C-alpha cells in the first residue's frame, strides 16, 4: 500500500534535503498538505525565487541579490585582511564577532563531500580576487574537518605564491564548555594553542 502519488512525490523531494530522514520528510509533507493554500503557494514561490534571484557575488562569492554584494560595496572595511570561509552563512557568523575585513566565500562544491572534487574549487577566482586587492593577511576560517584541511592546503599554495601571510582560526574550548566533557582532539588542540595569561 502506497500513499497517493503527489504526496509520495513531495516526501521524496523533502527526503533529499540535508538532515531530513524519511520520517521527518513524511511529517513535513503532511504539514504542508494541511497549510492554507496561499501559504503553500508562498512557500513554493520562495523556493523558486531564491534560485532565480540569489547568485554568488562575482567578486567575493557571498550569496547576494545584487552584484557586487553589500560587503564588496562597503568602503568602510579593512582592505588588508581577508577571511576565507566555506559558506555565506559563515560570513554572517563571523560578522557577529566584530570582524570588519573582506571575505572570500568558497561555496564549497558538494562533490567535495565524497572526498574529491577539489578541481571544482575555484582557485582562479581567489587568485583574481587577491590580485585585485592589497591584502597583507588571509585568515583561513574553514571548518575543522577533513574537507576543511584539504581545501586549506590547496588554497594556501595560491596565497603563499602572492607572498601574503596566512593565519588560521585557533582551535580550542568553547566558552562555557567543560574540560571533562571535551573530546580529546579539541583538548589537544587547545593545549597546543595555549597562550600566556
Ligand atoms: Zn561580494
């Protein structure tokens, strides 16, 4: 016994989304089914619109409706420091920390998730961006996982060739964290990255 085809169809599409399992997909599909018709239309329109209107900035890669993006058009930033991140959502997070330099967003290729696809990473775009700037330091703010390591090594060669200093985010204990419950890798990195009081 199968569910009605349009319902199965919606469940299949939702189940393809990250961190959505079959059960959650079914629950969401049934929720959408019960939405008022106008709300369901708005949801469908929002999905289409985001694909049509949002593109990576041609200069820095930040997802934007207008090109160049608001960050590239902001003249009140430190032009000597560049922060490289994997996704636009990381820019929002780092902005909250008070950083006011420039950014370069990699828009990490999904193929990298399977451990390859490095050739899809646009090294040329970074090289062009660096050549057009006056950067003295590049901060690698990539995720501390295997993909982040692979990308950092690949990009470091491009940056070093320009004679620009490369730094990376410190690894350490989260504020409010408990040493007892910290995993050993984080703790080892926190010890390695210790600073004088
Ligand atoms: Zn931009």
